[in-house]
C-alpha cells in the first residue's frame, strides 16, 4: 500500500492496481490558502474509487463526477448531504449515466462493491466519515468528524455546554472503531481551533488502534505536527508520537505502509 498526501484532507491510496481518492476538491475555492495538490495519474490504475465525505468546498468538487465519463468502472461514494438528480447532472455537463455509479453513503450503513467494503460513521459536521476495508488493508478517514471545540469570543453563543456536547458527540461517533485495528487513519488537526487544535487527535490516538495516523485539515500548518509530537514525547508517550506521520507538504508520497 502506498499513500499520497495530496493536500488538506485529500489522500490518494494505492493498493495494487486500485486507487482510492478521498476528499479531493477545487483549489480555486479556497483562496485563503494556496494549495498545490495534484491529482494522481488515473490511467495507471484498473480500478478507481472516489470518496467525498461531504459537500464543503474543501472536501468535494462537482467536476470530479466527470471523471466517471472517462472511466466507466469508476465508483463514487458520496456523503449523505449530497443529492444530485439526473437533470442537475446534465445541466452541469455530467452524463446522467454516471449517477448509476454514485453511492449515497449514510451513517451506520454498510456497503460492498467488488471486494471493497465501506462502513460509514457519522460526523460532527456534515456528511460522514469512512471506514474502508480492501485487500486486507483497513483505513479510516474522518472527513469533518472532529471535536470542534471552537474558541469562545465575546458575543458568540458557544459556551462550555456546547463544547461538552460536541466532545461527547465526537467520542460517541468514534465508538464503532473500538477494537478495530487500522493500518492507517486520517484525522483532523485544525489550527483554527487555536489551543484546542489537538483535542480530536489526542482522543483518537489514545483510544483507537492505528499503525499510522496522518494529521489532516491543517490548512498547511504542518508545524503543528512537530509541536504535538513533541508534547507527546514530553509526556513520556514516545510510542504514540511515533505513530503520527510527519507531513511536510503537498504531494508527499509514503511508500510501503
């Protein structure tokens, strides 16, 4: 298995002659950050599975559905916050026939396609998160499932009760992963949460079983990885720190995981 960090929350996973592409989006829709991620060469693979956890501008690109016109075996797994009827697809230059290969994924549902198994978990934002099993490998992509403990500022409605509810909801939605061994997990670590950037990651790494954990949704603040790993090391948790993958930039390739 080879994993490519494309950008932000987008990863390409190569398993044999199969490509799993998760949460690719249109870079022009996020002008506040200059993302440089590039698509893998689809022609290298015999099978293509495209995942979009939800419709946010930094997780989904409508134009990606056009890839299904060029690759007739391509399957799309789309979060349940997205609904596209045939007329809408046609208006946007997408062959309505692609809809037959678009699977709407709902939380707590199980899907199997040609040996690929997808179990959908919920989200604390929109859409779903994905537990993916294929050819003996097991992966988890959180989408926007996170402990969104936003900093409270004067005049904002969020308070401790909100944060407590968010924390409980986040942990509840991760429960299906307890006892599941993951080869790789892609987990949110968002700098916009300021000092709470690590909350979701910290709970995940202490309670879930993953060989390698890829921080994501960092808005190019890769320095936070080093900061968090040092915090773990300082607390005597070097083994946990070693699980976290050092990402330094887009299009980074991680081989033989």
